[in-house]
């Protein structure tokens, strides 16, 4: 569907592609360079990495070698450290490793509430955005409480919140808060975190058969039609291309409801209140 291949406006003025490529747990060096090269050749223009992934150098090399203009690639990274000065240092180091003088989006990777520096860390991103080092500023794995405090104490809500989101954990309350406060929802782990579980669900298999698609394509399509920015990850070239082929079909309301019913309300990944 053409409307889902277009970019989504962010509150800071930039726009993010609705569909992108994630690089979590792809090794630095040749592995990540090859994977990102395949993604860019396939048509992905959003590439997501992080300081904690330890592959920013390879991602940056793949972007530079791709032949795609830097301005046509929406490059995202994330900082693990908290504290104003620590975040600014992390950002400068990310820019150096990625070989670029700006990032399209930089995120606080986790709220780390026991450290209790996420508000000043968020302010550091706001300042970096005003200086032109970032086009957009956001967070990852923040709860409503964390988001509300950032907005209240700085006057600005994050532009995007990248969170665990898949049919088993669809986060409707958080997504509703995002919608009310102009925050874009971005899904990490959109296929679920336990390989194959969702693909074996009768509801997913039935929808896939009805549309002549794979279960993975159906789950990714569900994410898109629920209004999320989505960043699937695979190192396999065939899977990278298969995951891209979700923009030319649509699920029915009945399909969406059947997949919605799989929600357990339980995380498969880390708890934002505990990760530090």
C-alpha cells in the first residue's frame, strides 16, 4: 500500500520512513556491512543501530559504500549512558563511528529509573537537536510515567518511543498515550522475541494462507496497519527481501481483530523498570 511506504511526520519537523531495518545482534565488521548493504539495495531507507550493538562503524561503512545519498537514509542510533555530559559524549562518539556529521534520530536506549538521570539526558538530546547534530530526538523503552516526566520537566515530549511491540504484547494503553501527545510508536521485536512462536499461531497461519503470504509478512503487516513504525531484523538476504514485501497487500478488519486477540499483555524482553 503506497500510503504505508511514505514517511511519517515527527513533531520536530523531520519525517521517518514507516518501515526500516534493525541491526540488533549483528556482528561488527563484514556481517553488518553485508546485511545493511542488502537492506539498502532492497529499498530500506531507515537503518537502526545503537552504541550497545557495537556495530556502528560497520553500519556507517555500509551507508557510505551503498551509493545511496546520505540525505536519503534515515540513520538512527541510541545511547546507553545517562547524564547530560555522558549523553553528549556518547553522541559525539556515535557520529564519529558512523562517519556522519548528524544523525536523523538519536534515542535514550532505556529509561534506567534507578539511575534517575533520564530527564537531564533527554534535555541533552533536545540541546543537540537545537544545535543541528540531530534532526530528531526520542527515547526507547520508556513507559507513560517516564514520558510524562520528560514532557513536564522539559516542556517537550519525545518525538518517538521505540518499544517492544508485537501481537503478543501490543501495548494499546501506551500507543493511545503516544497518539494523545504527538509521540510516534516504533516497534522493536515486531515478530516476537521467541523464534517461530507467532508463526505457529493458527490465526496467523490462516491469515497468511488467505493472502498467499508468509506468517512473518502477515505479522509485519499487522504492525504497519496498527500505525507503528517497524524495524524488522534479519541477516539472511532472502529474509531481508521477504520482509520488505509487505507494502503491496492489506489485512482486513477481521484479520486484524484475529491477530489482536493474541495479546497476552506480557513482555518477552526486558522490563523498563528493571533494566539498568
